[in-house]
C-alpha cells in the first residue's frame, strides 16, 4: 500500500546556532480548526512525504495554517494517485522564471540550515558580489560567457578590502567565487551535476582554504561513548572507511565483502519485484572503490545483517520498512551535544580518519602513503584536498620533532658529568706518568 502521509516539520535554530528539524507538527489537533495564535504562527515550515520511492521535501511560505492546508492538498493528491486518478500536483506551480535575487535568498537559506558557518560566509560573499555586478534579472539568463566575464572582473576589481593595494582577487579566489555562482545556477534550474554553465575544468584547481579541521582523540571517543549500540555501529561504519553520507545510506548487504574484510562503494538503481522504483545512488566521479575495515567492525556488521529483527531489505542500514534511512542524520547533533562537542561536521569526521591514515606509525597513525589514502577516500587524481591533510600531518611531525629534541636536551643536561681523566703515556721515557683527574 502506497504511503500517502504528508508531515509538517519546522527548521529550528538552537541556542548554539545549529539548525535542526522539529518533530512532525501534524496531529489530530491540526485536522480541526486551528486556534488563531497557532494558525498565524510564522516559521520555516516544510512538507515531507514519499513519492516515486523517494523522500521529498518542500518549503511552504507563510504561516502554519498555510502549511497545514498545503499538506492536506498534497495528501489528497497522493491518495488519488494511489487510486489511479491523475490530477495536477497542488505544490507545482506553472513554470515561472526565477529571479537572481530570489534564487540567491533560497540558496543562502539552504546553506545556512545545512552547512558550517564558514561555508555560508564564503557563498554569501560570492553571491552578493555577483548580484551587485550583474545587470541581468533572471537565473536562466546566466550563461557561460556571462560567468567568465564575472570571473575576469573579479581578478581586476573583485577585492572588497579597500585598503589593499591590489584591487583584484587572485585567480584561486576568483575561481572559487565563480564556482559558487555556477552552482547556484545548476541547483536553481535543476540541472544534473557537472551540467552548469561552465565546466570544472575551465576553472583552476580550487584548493581548500585554511588548515584542515579534525576532531581530537578525546572528542572522537566522547562522541562514540554517547551513542547507543545501534548508533555506534552506524557511525563506526561511517568513520572507519571514511564514507560520505550517501555512501553509508546506500550501503547494501552485497557491498559487505566479508571474506575480503572490505566495504564496497558502488553506483546502483533498484526496483522492487513489480518494477516500481525504490532508490538510486550515483557515486561521485571515480569514487567507486573497496575500503578495508577492522575485523571487529566486520563481525558487528555481519551480526547486524543476520539479526532476525533486521527488516527485509538490500540495505545494511534502513528504516523499519526497508527504505534508505536518511533520518539517522537528525540524531547526530544531539549525540554531539551530549558529548560536549560544538556541533558535528561530517567533513571534519572524514578528515579525521584521513589524517589517521596519513599519520606516521611512530605518531600513532597508519603511515599510509598519499596515493593509497587518495584511493581509500575516493578522490580523483586532480583532487587537492589530500594536500591539506598532508600539510596538517607535516605540522604534527614538526612539533613532535621539536618536543623530542627538547626532551633529549633536558635529558643531557640532567645527567651528572662523567669525570675526565688524562691519558697515560707509557712508552715515552722522558714523560712523566700522570693519573687521576686533571685540574684546569
């Protein structure tokens, strides 16, 4: 039976500045007439439902009453579709051209609720700068040549710091800002990845800005200590092979290579026995791979798969109905808060594992070389991210060497001086034989 339920969830900002989802706000009380205070309440309301085998979500502008009406209308549409009746989707408006200003507001809001503050700052600067520079009004007017003109302008006049001698951005900064605008166009117009106005190859290699962030050993241990057994298994399976989010969500039982003690990342499209679409996962370019894990983790994953209570599904970690479990990420910030961490960042989690692989054995790491770690992470040969990890390890090695030398010097100065004795000459008949400690 098709799932026709439409939930209403709200994006809420915590006192720590982190965005999270509320519980489902639809209940028996919302099906009756709402109280004026509740009906007029403002918020960032989203409808959440399942359609075509995929989880969907769409923001509803307006107050809570508007969100409830939209949820009821969408639910009726899903019920009709399940009964074989086709009628217009109430959430789809006639195709309208999207203004650049509206697209920027939507994009910045999406980044604010999903990414780190530094990411928001970077995108906001680039998009606002483009908004001031461009004379065009709609997103579909932004083409290849227009973006390249913006990039050239950035290198001539894009520096917003008035007191610096050079009025232009360096090439790397101009490429990064242009890439942000290109991403805005692609996402707004619903274009496939890699199909924006400009190609990645037309821009220089965009290196990570600043030093890489990693979690300390104490932070990592605190995080796992505050997980229940089920959460610990999921996030350990995320951490050990340094998986990306979707690589864990769409990990299938066939991807658990028990005999070889590895987990596999593989693109896939799945349908049920009746030919209905279930889910699709496309690995990032050149990121299909096999990653070794510890024997202990492999045994825990196999036990989880063989548990009679495990839902009938291809997926290793799924919902009670066997669907991809995307809600596991809602729990991460709660776990991090219990662990006393200032939020949780998946990229930092992955970077922590990457640096463990690169760190020399004498510093407690694995001592893997760069090509090996690049392969384990699923990076292509042109990726520059690996060098930020290498730079971080090089600094650790320098500090360790400095500390070692300091300890050696302390050890040398703390030892009592050994008595110096003069040489004894036995073969010179003229010389006087001297023994004992010399006096200077």
